[in-house]
């Protein structure tokens, strides 16, 4: 329930952080899949573009799993400079499995990870401890991580507790060493029954190949969920509930929010947040209609001009042109004669520019119902391009 502030109700549309229970539109099935994996010792791949809410999904699932008595450890692999640091963090957090006092937790860590030569430093003031692994500098990163995962499985079995491990941006674990790393991780986790693994990631192309290619080690290791956009009826109902706090918004305005944000959950929340703020602070009786939504979105893009200008300036001239054409054509028909005339690029130059945009994580390729189209990683960047760059 929204808390009331002195200036009125709190804005119900949050962005820029992980969302919690009751803050997501739809996603009940996705959350349930992750929760079952965390509690049941399974393996699950959660794959989707950035801004589609993966972190919020496994955050809510983790909260629910903990409420059911499970232990959940969550890590964003990109947040660690090296895999050795990630492995060390998992070792330290393994102590949370122990229900007893701190000395029992440190004893378990010291015993189960003895081969990794852990040095444990206890802080009596806040009853916490840190760990340094003596072999971290002499053991290759992936073998070190797999040794830690074996120790985590042993700890879960010894404590007789359900343990779930979430590795977000998992592709960063295996990308440096490719198939060899994939094989090592699979060999380590495929026999584990006490630890449930959720491998999440936003590199859709890499993770799709990793999980769907029968020659790859992760093929059929566990269940796979490719995140799609929230169904429009569910998203419209979610938006309507939020705007009802200020009085109902025009139905076309809510549809405009989804259109402008291209149904991307993060961007929908961002635009709805700004629209809700405008509606609360408006000085006239103007309603929130489609034109106002478009104007608010353009203003949101303008505020990020330094960020988007840097991205734009980092693109080559053909890449900028290809991006503008892709935006204008909604990601379809980019290699047709009409598109090449519009852009002044040959079909091969267009293809090379598009692939570079995908590699730079500016765009991604969405495949549905046997067809594909290009999508922007950040639809708000597309708004900035439309409003603040010269069209070809």
C-alpha cells in the first residue's frame, strides 16, 4: 500500500532499483519458476534483454523463498572485478546457512573449504566475518569457482537446508574461456541436489546459443525462460491502478505510455513515473493525453543528453545512419532496396553497421513466431535520437 506523504500519495511507479513484492506488473509465472528452483534444487536459466526486470523477478522470488525457510545467495557477476572475488564472496556467505552462532558458521566454512586455504577474520563488534582464499592467486578462476560450488552443496547437505544461488549476468562467468568453462561449470553443478541454481543474463544471443545448441554443455541442463514483454492488458491494468491515486488518466494516455516505452518494463515505469509527477504537479486543468505523454518522454530524454551524446559520439557515421533508419522503420526491412536508398548505405554496409550496434549493446535482435526484428536496448535513447539528431 502506498504511504501518504505531506505532499500527497507517493509515486507508485518506481525505476532505477530492484522492485519488490507487489511492485511488478504481472510476472507471477516467472517469479514462481525461480522460487521453485531456489527451494527445490533445480537449474533454471532466466534470459532477457536489459530493462526487462530480471533482477526484480529473482529478487521477489528470493524474498518468497526466504519466507518459506530457504537460504538464498544472490550475486551480480558484473559487480565483481574477477571471478576470484565472486568465489570468495560465496565462501563467506556460506556461513549464513548455519542456524547457530558465529563460531559454528566460521568452523563450517573453515572445514568445508579447507582445500582453498581460507583465512577467516572475525569482527566481534557486528558479529560478521570476512574470508581470504589462500589459493585464489594460484588457481584458475573457473576451477576455483566450481570448487566453491561443491563446498556450497556440501554445506547445504550438512545443514539440511534448501539453498538457492542466483548468478546474474551469468554469461560473464563463462565468456572468457567459452565452451571449456561451460563444461567445467556443468560438470560441477549437474550432480548437485541441495543447491538450486538460477543463471540469469541479458546477453540474449550468447545465452540462447548456450542453452539451445545440442553441442553445448548447458544444453538441457535445466529449464529456460526467455523474458518477453508484459502482456498489454496486465500492464494497462497496472498503470490504471497507479494513476487512480490521482484520479483516472485517459485510456489513450496509458496506451501512449506503452507505445512510447515500447513495452519495455523499465522504460514504462520511468515514463509512467514522470507522467504521474506531471499530473500531480500540473498547474492547469490539462488532462494527461497522448500528446502530453510524448512531450514528457522527450523531456526525459533531454535530461540524459550528456549520456546519450557520449553514446552517439562513440558510433561511426554508418552506425549512426543505420541506427536512425532502424528507429524510423521500427527495426524491420533494413536490408531492402527502399532502406538502402533511404540510408545511402549498401546492404552489406547496413548489415555490418547493425552487427556493430548489437555488439555495442545499443540494439538487440528479437526473434518471435519465426520472424525477427531489431529492438533498442534503451527505448529512451531512441527518443533522444528522434528528437535531437538530424535525420538522414
